[in-house]
C-alpha cells in the first residue's frame, strides 16, 4: 500500500490509430487541447487535474466520457477520435477522456 501520488505522470506519445497501451496523461491533454471549445477542470482524489472540454455546435448536446478504469487503452482513444470527428461536423458536445487518472 502506497500513498496516492499526483506527480507520477508519464509523457510518452503514440499514434492514436495504432496505440497498443494506455495514452499518457500528457498526450490526452494535448489531444484534448486540439478540439475547439471551453476547457474546464476538476481534481482527482490524489490531486491530479481532470480536464474536459465543451464544444458548442449544432444539434442536441452529447457527453463523451472515458478513462474510468485503470490502464484503459481503447476508451480514451475512441473518445478523442469521436470528438475530433464530431467537432469536424460541427456537433454540440462535451468530452472528458480521462475521468479517473488515479486508476
């Protein structure tokens, strides 16, 4: 048993289309910043920043979320890819690709 550590953030990067292990928190933040909209934040139990984005658009608003469980690979990637596609189509959505960075 160890205390929660908010400083253990990896900075590795990989291509979203071919990723074979979980994205780093650094890459998730960078990919999220590429989507137009208003950024908002919360903090995890360990004190890590949780970043989400609101993208105003047309149609009904939807919420895309991922990263609730430790070491997920596909859901944060799918969440980011979906948001990129929706933003390109002018959709109305909020995205939270890493809801539980503590795992």
